[in-house]
C-alpha cells in the first residue's frame, strides 16, 4: 500500500552537506480524512474545529497525541469524522506552523481553510 505523503522541503544535512527530503502526511480521502483548523479549546481533550467542507465539528484528541504534542487554536489538523455522528471527529495528525506554511505555499491546502 502506498502511503499518502509528499516530499516537501530539502533540509541541508550539517555533517556531510547532503540534502534530504522531509515527508509530510496528507489526508487519505478514501479513509474520509479532511483538513481542519482548530478554532477553540473546549476542555476535556476536545477541540472545536472548522473543516475544509465548511462544517464545524467537535474533535477529540486521542490519548497518544495528548501525551506527545499539544494542539492549540489555529493549528492545521487532519481529522476523521465519525461514521455515526458526522458532527464529531477524531484528530489524526497535527502540522507544525512551518509545515502548514509549506503546504500553503505549494498550493495543497483548500481555499476554505488556507490562512497560512
């Protein structure tokens, strides 16, 4: 199975002068994943997000992400809406600011949520 990632930027390796590519995951459309922007923190590991399809959803931060990285308002996210309740979702991935601006520069973000 081919991973849905993109080679984004070249990073200069400090030791031997070689260039390497940084890979970023993209939403897997066949798994119903979407881009979203975190609007406000609701407490209890929940965030109100605005999705690329124009809907506002209540997204849940999974435990493995809650322990490793912090999700703040204004972050670019990949979410997966629930099958049962479409107004709720799970957060799959969080982009850092530099990663989000790189995706915006390359034209990979939809116009509805392109604020970077």
